C-alpha cells in the first residue's frame, strides 16, 4: 500500500510495536500471537492485525508472528534498515541530553555533531561528539551528509535556522522549538512541543 494511504495513527503505532517486540526478543520470545501482543500493548488484537495487514500481514494463522522477522519488517517500514546521520542544533541542556542518549544509535540513528551559536568552551564535547560554532554549519554540511536536524534552540531563532538548513539540503527536522517552522511542503517536520504534552496530562488529571 502506498505510504500516503497509511493513516497517521497507524504510523505512530509502529514505533510502539517495535519497542514491545524488541522487549519480547530480549526475553527470548520467538513467536507471539496477536492476542498475546494485544495483552501486552493494550491494543486490540483486531487493531494489531489491521495495522500490520496494511503492510502485508507478516503472520501465519495458527502460528502468530515470528518476533525477529516482524522486528525486521517493521524496521524496514520505518527506514531503520539503513543508517541515518543526524545533527543537533542547540547545545544547551536539552540538546546535550538528546546527543547523550545512546539508544538512538541502536536504531541506526547516528548523531554526528552538535552546533551552537556560542559553544560552552568548558564542555566542548558530548559523548565524544564535538560542539561546533553555528558559523561552520554550511561548511560542515558541504562535506558531511545529514539526513535529520534536531532543533533544540529558542523559538525566536528556529525559523531562520530551519530555513538555512533547508537551503543547504537538509529536508527532515525533529523540532523541539515551540514554533511552527513554516518550511516548504517537501520538508518533513516532526514537532515535539513538550509543554503541550504536559498540558494534555494536566487536562486528564483535572477531568
């Protein structure tokens, strides 16, 4: 099925499937039924079958799903069967925390460098990754392929920086700045507005 026919809800569940299946593999589980997976994930077995059938199914009636094979198939759907190069723009606390998170690399998501308008000279590296000055960004991108830019910068600067990155060939953005980037339609943007997520939590706490 063409990618534009897959709903956002299904796409957002795929990483969750990957997480639960990876846990099952680490526990030594070789195969699992949709019902057993349903019990773990709190998603109906019917929904699991519907989601996976959009990409081919991958299961066998009476057998269930081969856990390792399903991880491989979902990884392929998510594009995790090839490495991706990432950079972090904004080397403050959040940027450094993301750069220091080791599980990205396990999925082939490799953070290669950080950039900041005024790098902290007392902390020139994060987990062996150099923090570069922003003015070196064009030269860096000229010599190093980058698939995704992670933006952890103030919202006042985010649009200008995103436009610069886009003009230099970066087309995918993981945006933690609390502003819409306003990039052309062919840019891929995943916004992570932390305060909005927290406010959703406080809504449920009060209702």
